[in-house]
């Protein structure tokens, strides 16, 4: 007996319409009709649900239906392979994640030690002093002239960066009755250390950025600025 005929016999024995039978297994009436006409077959999960619902073993339901038995065997084989492959893939992913986390941890920790050690040594070598009130390091040249550094520490493990967030060095002075700030802020794509010169008001607030021409004029009127630019570069590279 075919599976379609078996399903039809079960339904009729329970005096159920196709609609009522369909509601039990959350399918449409047309689906039940197609099962009985063998246009398609229930999946394995639905067959098990039928077996449990009507207390009929799968062996009885599938007896003599070689076509359906073959199909179910293929589904079961595929399911086992799928589960096995899925577990293998998950295991590989977990292994990669664990090894990546360990590798990142080693790299991050080594970088942290290297950056912070260089920063501390550079601060000491260049005679910066920590200003607790301002929260940064300061190297005083005279009353109106000084360098400043942020209080640096390596960003956290989960920031996923291998550098300080704010690797800058600032120099402040007064030139020709103008308050001047020079900032060194890292290297450009050509690996050259960049700097920017700002003009500040008497309260230390930003007014404007000097153009290349204005910066050149400033160096010509005050040769000391050229010396500061060279010294600042050396200080920056010794710290960062």
C-alpha cells in the first residue's frame, strides 16, 4: 500500500475531512489532497507527528512504499551529514575565534608595553612634569613658553587599535604679541611628521590656522621658530 493511500485510510478511519486533518498538522487542505494523490509527500517531521498522533508506527505507514522509504532514507542521511558538517564548521569557527583572540591578546599586550614604556621614557628624558591640576604633562621653557603632552595610556583591549588615541605634542609661546601654538600630530602617508601652527587669542582660544606663507613669514621674522620645529620633532619621535 502506498503512503498516500495509508494517509487517506487513516483520515477516513478517524472520520475526518481533509480540512480537519490539515489543521492538525498546520498545513492546507490542498496539501493533504496532494499527499493522498501522491503528488508530493509529507516531510519526516510531519510523518513522525502523524505516527504519534494516531499511534501508528512509521514501519506500518511506509510498508510497501519503496519510493517514499528511499526518499526518507535520503533525508535522514542528508540530515546526519548536515549535522555532522555543521558541528565541524562550528568547531572550526570556534577554534579560529579562540586562536584569533589569543593572538590579538599577545599583540595588544606587547604593543601596550612597548608604547607605554617609550612614552614614559620619553617623558622622563625630555624632563616633562605631570601637572595634576591640568591632567597633562608640561615642559616649561620660560614664563610664556612651554610644551604639553596628554596623559597617555594604551586604549582598551576591545578598542581594537594599536596606538594612542591622541598622540600629539603641543608647544605654546608668544611671538610679536601673538599667542602661537604648534602641534605635532603624527606622520602623513609619506612617513613625514606633520605639524600645524595656530594663532590663539589672549585667553588661549583658537583664532585661526597659519597658512604655509604665514608660517614661512613667522620663521623669517623669528628664527627661533625653526629651531622649535626641529626640537619638537625630536621630542615627538622620542616619545611616540
